[in-house]
């Protein structure tokens, strides 16, 4: 037994409250090394000595490239829990594992077991109920629409209150989104995420001038209010983009610093400013990515913190938005996000907060900062598997399992999954224009664990590698409406099936030769079997033995499933009849 590979960390993704009186426990071991794992738990303040401990068989829930993962749920009236593990290998060896370490016999005291000191209800990570069935449509406002099924495709110039120009590139507006809500609704999405809509100098609007004004390029405050109201009437939530790591150089407090230097009352609002302030290439103040037009804000300053917490509440009060996507979230101090979360949740308890973090986000997802983050790992894994075909079925499964197990399950269930965004090339371009590959990747995204998010135009066949290309105008006139119908059908199926929305994820079958991958989504007694063929040829497939004595219905076609072959780059979503 490889003891070096065995690992468990209390009060983490390995031990977390998953419901009233319910504690989920996980442990990791070397892949194919142990044959069984038993969890022993008890009341850490039990009056008996030695204390009573109770056994639970742990289930192997997943494997990645290096490890097997085992899980069990402790459901108990105990509020203080101590526990240890009993591990068995294929040679019949038995090892006990606790805070004390490894031992042949369990002789240490309860204080040397692993501890979960108290099951505080406030420590339970709880997601807004509406997010469990969420399907997101992501719009870059400048590029989506200026009218009914149209986009101007020309840049426009407006003047802000300081008399300087603010620009647009393609002419999209909030009114354009409103006039195409019927299109958005036909996709069966239930959440809109809009890139920044606040007054800013550039077309992308990530260089904010005024955090409490709608950019005149896009419309007015009344337009935004109307959009949110109409979305709500159509059961669609709205999330806005908050850019608080940096501002635009024309943000009034920064202009005051440029004018007055250290005498400005806003001098300490910005990060590492030297005087005299040098507003030029290689400026002598901290910026976002060395861009002088985007000075970095010092969010550890109490005044700054209060200002942006007020901004977070302001747009909820004024327009009734449902949450925030927070830009460059990993460059902002954690105490700011804790304060921002409290402020926003006080204003609207079921508001949803998504951080833009491209890497492992464990430290931000403990229930005190964000509910979710942008899951770039999902995007990368899908790119390698579906578009490039540079990894096998087994490798894809291993990468996905590793990704899902980074966080407690309720957190993985609401990670923002996507194939592309406004910051990366279109997925279809990675597929070299092969829409069969795109379709299969979308099929997986709509059936996998996490919130599926579609970037506007993907459903119409948009391609693009450079920024100007992947932020292209929506192809209203020459888009692929058959592809759009395919997206809509998958979203419709997901919306109808709770197991697809928030069910557990378990691998069923991997075949590197045929390209067949199958996994199960399970919620209570509801089970859905998903099968996909990531090859360009028809492949044979037999249901695993545990599923053979059932009648299955294909939820896409509505037909009974009886065939033993699956066409290349297609999939099946099966439910017991």
C-alpha cells in the first residue's frame, strides 16, 4: 500500500457540510492500490471512554491520472464529529489512518482522530436555488444587436460629461437585446450574462468612467431596467459584469490624482502611485496588464471598499439584476470580496456571484466570497478532447474527474462551464470549422456537471481567432439556424431533467479505441445515462451489465433506445422508460 499517496484534509473539499446533519467525507489513494475503505466516526465529546464509533463503507466515486477517490456521507445527530479511516489493499493488508498518522492498530485517543469540531449551519455552502437549473447565454453588448435581427456593424462615437469621446465598434445596444428577447427565449436559456454596460471609453467597456451610469453607446438606465424586467417576466435572470480591479483613466477619482498628485483626496484609492504621476507608456502607478488607461484600484482601502460595495447594491436596487460576474477577481484582496459578498447578499439574498479566475479557485469558493468561478479548465479539456483530439477518452475522463473533485460537490455543480468567451478564440475555430465536433462538445457541456454557458453566436456557427474576429457582429442574416435549433433542443432537454441539472456524475464506460464515453447523472431515484462517440466513424456499443435489463428512451429523439451502434460525433441521452 502506497502510504505516500493517501491524503485527507479536514474542513476542506475532503470534509464539508453537505446538508442538515450531513457531513461528506472524501479520501484519496494511489490509483488501483486499495480495494476497500471504511470510515469510522463518532461523537467527539461522547461521555464513554473509549468512545463509540460507527462504520461506513466508502464508495469509490472517481479516478484521475494518479489517484482513486472514495466518499461517504455521515448522516447523524452528532454536532461534533471525530473520525478515522480503515484501508485495505489487494494483499489483505489493513492500515488505519487518522490525524495521528498511519498505524496497524487503532490505539490512539479520540483527540488524535480527524476532527470536524462543530457542524455550524452557517458553514454550509448554500447556492441560490435558481442556479441549480441555470443555463446561461453570454452577450458582448457591442456585437449582439441594434434592432430586430440586425446589428449596425459600424462604430459610433458619443460624448461623455467630460466632453471626451466614448466609442462603439459594431453598434450593439440594450434596445437591440430587448428586441431579440424572443430569440433568446427560443434557446431555452434562463440567464443572461452581459459584459460591461457602464460608461467607459473603449468599445469593450472594461475601462470604466462612471460606475453608476449606463454607457450612452448602449442606451439608458431605463433601457436596462426594461431589459431586466422583461427578462424576469420571461423567467430569465440577468447578471452584469463588475470591473473593480481597475478603472478607466477618465474615472473622476483618477483624474483628480493626475491633477493634484499626493494632495488628491483619492490618492490612496490607487495602487503604488508615485509622484509626479506619469501618465504615459510604462506609467509609475500599478495598472491592469501594463495598460496606462487602466489604473489598478486599491481595494484594501476602506473608502474604496465602501464605494464598490455601494455600486454592487446600487444596480440591484435600481434595476433588480440577479448577480455579478467579477472581472480579474484573482488580483483583488480576499477581504474586499468578503465585504462585497455580504453587501450584495444583504441587498438580494439569492444574488449569484461568479469570479473571473482562470485557475484552481479553491481559496475563493469556501462560501465566504464567490458562489462560482469561470471554469476555464472545462474549456481547455473540451478543446483537447473534442476539437484537437489530442487526448484519449480515458485521459479526458481523468481530467474531468480531477476538475470536478477540486471543490465540494455543490460548488462543482454551479461552476460556469463554457467552450469559449469574449477573451478566447471561438471553439469552432479550434475545430477547424468542423461543426460535428462543435455539436458533440456542446452535447457534452449540456449534459455535464456545472452551468452551461453559450457565448452569443456560437449557436449560429461563429468563428474567430483574433479579438476582432471572436467578438464579431452577430450573424443574424447568414447564421446557421439549424445549428441554433440543435443548441435549443439540448437546452430544452437539460431544463426538463433534474438529474442533468444537479445530479451526481459517475463514469460508466471509456473506450479509447472506439471513442465511446459514457457517464451517469443521478439525482435521488432519477438516472440519466449519457453516451457519446468522439470519433468520425460509427462505433459499436453495448450497455454495461448493470443497465441491460432496462428499457431506455432517447430524450433527444423520443425513441426507444435499442441500437448497438452510435454514429460518429453524436451522442445519446437515455432515460429509463
